[in-house]
C-alpha cells in the first residue's frame, strides 16, 4: 500500500500508521513521518524532517488543511473522515 494514497480519500495521514493527534510541541517518529508527507505534498518552504513539531510544521499543516478544505484548519494533524471515505464505509 502506498502510505500517501489516502491523503485526500480517507485519513489525514495514513491508514497504515497508528498515529496520535499531533500538534505544536510534539516530538517523535510520527512527527517525522508527517513532515516527510508534507514535503512530498509540496510544503514550501520544505520542512526539516527533524521529528520536532514546531511553528514551521504547524504552518505547513495549516496550509495543507486549507488547500484541501480540511476544517478546522488549525495546525493539528489527526485522523479526518471525508465524505468520500464515509461513502466507502470507512
């Protein structure tokens, strides 16, 4: 499974990772995964993949949420169900 394929379909991150809700101040491998995903999706400026959820990561999350109409665009990364996922019974 491509870990990024579900970005717009089903979950904010991926169905393949058991992710906690991430916000500014979080640290760890899941933060690094989030930073890598945001970079692959065109974060500008590119994020340091340093496992530290700082203000730049928060800004990139808000930009991603805004561009993909994920509400609220508050800089917190968590699982998000979309209408398309609901139609598919997920």
